[in-house]
C-alpha cells in the first residue's frame, strides 16, 4: 500500500472514530436524570511514558478520583488489597481513545451498570484499564498498543488472584491488542471466568500467538462480530488480513462462541455497538 493511500485510510479512520467518540445524541443522554450506580467502578490509568499508575474510582460514572499514584513496580499488596472492592470483577479494556470520559461512560460504564444482575451487583466491581493510544496514526497506535500492555502483566495477575479467578474480561476493538500485550508477560492463573471480544481489532487467524494467549487464559471466549463493520474493514486493508471482529475466528476453535450482530444491529460505522439493546441482552446473559 502506498503512502498516499495509507494517509487516506488513516483520515477515514479518524473521521469515523470522531463520529462515535462524540455521538450526536450524547448531550441528550447526559441531560437525562442520572440513576445511582448499582455497582462500583474503579480504574487503573496507565501513563506509559511516565511509568506511572493512577488507581482510583469513579463518582457517578463520570468524575475520576485518584486514590493511589505509583509505578507498576512499587505498587504494594497492601495498597492493592485496600483499593480493590467486591467479590468478583469485570475487567474492561477500551478501544483506541476509548478513555475519553463521555464516550467511556456512555458506551462502557452505563452498559455494565445495566447488564450486571442487580441481585449481585453489590458484589461486582468494574475495573477500567485506561491506556493512551498515542497520536493520530492508527497503524502506529495499533503496533504500540501491545508493548504498552506488557507493563501491566504482573498487576493484572495480582488482581486476578485477589478475586480467585472470578473475573470476566471485556475487550473492545484495539483494546484487545493491548490486552494481548498484558497477557504476554506471564501465564494467568487461575484462569479468567470468561473473555469477551467485542468488535476486536486483531487478526481472525486463531493460530496467531496473541489469540492463542487469550484462549489459554480462560475456559470461554465470546466473540462479537459485525460483518459490516466499516472500521475493521479499513483495518483489514491496513494490516493485510481479516479482523476477528468482522469475520470471526478462522478456523473455528473449541471454547469459543460467536455472536453475529449483523442482522440485529444497524448503524453508520457498526463498530461501537456495545451499548445497543441486542448487544446488551447478550452481555446480560454472559454476566449472569
């Protein structure tokens, strides 16, 4: 692919991303009366350039309150155990630039607050892994996301041990590549309860080492795909192979379930549908 075509593709990516990072109906949604959250929301913000972790919690799923500032190497067990809440956790790995507060709340936090069973929501905490993709160049961001995730391997393992493996992982788009980087540092034990890949921007090739590491980290992988996902179509052209969030796993492997959203959800980019009704109905079943 020549440079001029790459530039055009990156421009299209940015326009589409802007569309769903700042949805037209976001203001209307924000003006609705806020319901009190039924579950707690924590976050780990990873500032890779500063080698700094910010551990904190959300107030009303909007305001971020920092509780601990440290590096991955200096985070103590006492700090971690005091900060963690609940008996089980949903670990969220957002898309490129998905750490933006408005988008993060509308797409992820509101969705989780709705789909987690209300009878057990007091025991469940959602932990957002906030990471920074970098500049405007999509391909560079994708290639760097894996290495950025590597530094959090030990932290993720310690969190998973705290919950004795009673953890579910939800990855969206490029967040899956970041998650693959997190997994590369060490073997996860005990295994995650489940890993959910939503419109994931990774190769559809199930022999890819990154995907193999996901399979080895859990007993069940749920893959949400949309065959008309415009962003992943562009991604497949940049990378030169099909993406698992658009084509599904090739070849199919055991312990994977594929949810095809194509006939159930329709939109402009068909990439950020995690908060759509049909998707939430399936997520609710998974989180029971």
